[in-house]
C-alpha cells in the first residue's frame, strides 16, 4: 500500500485531532474539511467510532495498516495491559524517538532522517524507521552539522520525561518506558482493542 502524501491538516480536521500534536491544524477551523465540513454532525456507529480511534492512532505514528496490525499482535502477547503495551511499542519505534528527541519537527521528517542513514543506535547506523529500540538505547545523529536537525533543536522542542537529550552532542537516551498519562490522552485505546477483537 502506498503512503498517503496529501494534506495532514485535512486529516487532522476530519478526525478533530491534531496529528502533528501541535494543535495548529484545528485551531482556526475546528470542523471537518470541505464544503459541508461544518454540517457533518451525525454521530458515528459503534464500529465507526472504533475505526476512527484506530485511524487517529495509525496516522499519529505514520504507520501503514499492515505494520499497525502486526504491532498490535505483538502488544497482545505482552504481560502489560494491551492498550499501554501497544502505545509503548509505537513509542519505541526509531522514527518516533528521533522526533520525540527534537531532532526533527515531524515524524515524517524523522523518518526521512533515518531512511537517509543519518541516525545511529548505540553507535551503529540504523536506516529502518520501524526499528524497535530498547530502554537505555542511545540514539544519535551521525553528522553534527545537519542544518535541519540544528533548526529543529533551536525550536526548543517539548522533550518527554522518559527521554534524555544532549543537544550539543545531538544524542539522546530512551531512558524508560512511558506511562499512560505521558501519552496522547485524546485517543481511546479500548476502542482500538475492540476494533481488532471484532476482526479476529
């Protein structure tokens, strides 16, 4: 399946949820896109609501459906509560951690940095955005003179508590697994679990 390359702002407005986590997309026009965006007030069915929650989380992390389902099945095998385990797996993706550490302004930009071989994990080049990092892994930018990384760090990104970053060295550590209250609160993981349980 090809990756969506259209407007992220349109998707955010359709879901009523900021995919870029900045809130900018829905600030000016907090309704759906298109000519009838303000008229679409019909409440979705139970299945529709579950599908929307699933799509919100999938778009947030920029994962295609096949990968998303595979990661959900991994989460089901964990001893932790499935919803939290699923979030933690998504958060441990290399492209997400590069974004969380402030080396890129968006997850798409972080994915590109990884794809182009600019990122190392524990000193070794990794060019797979979906690579799952472990706690205490050290993630670094291989070239410290990359303009896009410097500009992103100068924007004073909001670094979560489960990550430590050294901007001068352009490296960070995945210090611990995140807790649920440190993750996007606008998503109901229970609905996503119901959605996949219905299919399996």
